[in-house]
């Protein structure tokens, strides 16, 4: 195996033969077969993995060849049209090879974006780990916002891959998806005794206020929440909103559910 770096770009197709000649005198130096026409510059520390990939390319099995090209794209994956352009194979030939590679467990189809199975499994593990760590950091929240998860770890990859990874985790019973949130199946917000006391105090405060609720800052003062603890108390308030005890009409305009329900009945 050898990697040839050229002075200027040339058109090359995987599987075609080539000849190297010197300028002057015009002497044939070597010949061979193109294995990867769009390879990046190989580094010394990667040579073991590179050799393994080149051996698979040289073997001539189309499914293995496509898997090598997909693996080289990392978690960005490859679409069918990219693989057609990269290999020079006919579209139907690529389709058959992709189906074969998927059946053999080499590749995963993420709604038209193909990923190596190992890379896809790594992305699933990343998502699962981030959700679990979020529960540890924010035990009072219902779950992690789907968009936050995407921006932190999946912003650089196609959206189809992100959706497929979450869908796969949900089918396996490893996460639960609730509208814009994702969470672990067994996660429930954990409240201390003082949290329960504050929750009940806020609930009673809004219930007494009826259709003339206090502003958010006023409610925090009436509930005896120090200014420094207001951000934490807002999370307790959000729990009441999540379970439907309180209703957010607009911004910080919040009502208790009972007077709102009574008004609807009237």
C-alpha cells in the first residue's frame, strides 16, 4: 500500500488502474490500482487502522468497500449520492451493497444518512450519558431539552442521525421522550423535605390568590424565598406547572388551576 500526493488534482475512480512515470527521462516507476481516490493525509499513529481499511478495499467486496468509505466520514456519515460520486459505482449497485452492509451489521441507515455501526453506537452512548448526567446535575427537572442535547453534542452532524439515535434509544426502552424533553425511564424529580414545604406553600399561595395572582417576585417574597434562592425556587414552581397545579397564561402571569377551572365552568 502507498499513498500518493500529487502536485495538482486529478480525476480518479476507485478500482481503476494507474501508472506512475517520471518527468525526464520518461521512465515507468510503478503501477497499481486506486483504492481510495479521496483519502485524507494519513498520519503515522493511524497506520494500523488505515492498513486494515485498505485491505478491505483491496478485497473487492462492494459492501465492505462502502463501509470503509462511510467509516472515513466519522459521525457525519455519507448519503447514497455521496457514495456514488466517491466510488464511481452505478446507483443500483450502491443500493444493493448498502442493503447488504446493513444486513451484515456494518452500516446503519439513519433516514438516508449511512453511518458505521460502531460510530452510531458511540453516538447513542453519548446521548444516553448526557441525559443521565443532566439528571444528576438537575434532579428537579423533568428531563433534558432535546434541542439542548442536539446543540451540545450533535450540532455538527446531520439532523437525521440525531433523530435516529434518540428514536433507537426510545425503542430499546433506555429513554423516554416527552414532547420537547428526553429523560431516563425511571427518573422522577427528587424533592427534599424543604422542597416539599416550599412547593406546598407556593401551591396554597396561588390557590388563595384566585383570579388576582401575585407577580412572580411578589410570590417568592410571600413564600419567604431569599433572593439568592429564587432561581432554585423557580424550579419548584416549574414542577407545579408541569403537573398542572398551576397554569402559565403569559410570561410570569401564573394562576392556580382551580380558579381557572371554575372560571371556565362559569
